[in-house]
C-alpha cells in the first residue's frame, strides 16, 4: 500500500476539499501513480481508438489533472484535446506536457460553458466516483454531447461498490438514449491492488 496521497484520495469529501487535496498532491501525483503502476489513461485511450476512427475530432478531457489522460490520448493519435480541472496546480503540471489546445480551471457545479456537440468525445478518466466528482456529473457530461457523441470514462472498484453508478449507465442505455460500445474491467492502480472498469458510451 502506498504511504502517500493514494491512502487518502478515495475518502468522501466536498468539492473544496477535493480541490485542496489535488493542489497539494500535484507535485508528487505522477511519481506516486507511476510507482504504483497507474494504467487507466492508456486503457481508456486504447478503448476510444477502437471506436473513434477520426483522430482529428475534438476531445474534452474533463478533470484532466496533470495531463496523463491527455498524454495517453495524444499518444493514441488524437489531435485536438482541451482540458479542464478544478485544480490550478494540476493544470500547471498539465500545461508542461504540450498536448492540450486549451486548459481551463473550472468551478464545482458550474455550467459546462459550451454548446452540446462542441466535442465529439468527452473523457472523464478516473473523475467520477468515490472521493471525486459526484454521480450527477455523469448526466451533466452526457448532456454536453450531441447525438452520436462519445463519452469515455472509468469507475474504479471503490466506485463500483455502489450500484448506483452502473445503474446510471443502465438508465441511459435501457431507454435507448445511449448505447454501451465498450466495457472492460481490468487494472487501475496495481500497486495498491485496485482495478477499474473502462466504458465507452455513444449518445443517441
């Protein structure tokens, strides 16, 4: 078990506490995750590459953190990526990777600030769930897509312990508002024995 922030990150907290934690973690975030084998960004990028053949379509990396998701998407061949995050310190780290067209700090529960369909794909890699953004964000991001848009996201095992998260996916798919194109459960942070499911949804 890691003796750093990975011991703390999955505990429940409010948005301001989450921002403070990630600001404090920003300098050591990538080192700690690399030490523990974090693989979800590359898993997500590979899943998207299998369903989104046009690599020039714009992607929003929501909750981009230090840019590990954006970097994985860029390495998979995606060309236009914008990032948003609560943490200014995380965004500063992401800027150094030179993979984002724009980077923007956002406020909790603020409107998305763009017209649905602006992005062909919205990614929320490790963003929604235990110790992070609430389930309500799932609907907000889905509403930010036009029909045919892709939602790429992951739920770790702490999140999957609450059946409400996968039930929300079913709410969208059962009524035909979305189609589940991909789901795979696999490694997330192997160093602490944590797995995650990666999903690709298409909005109808």
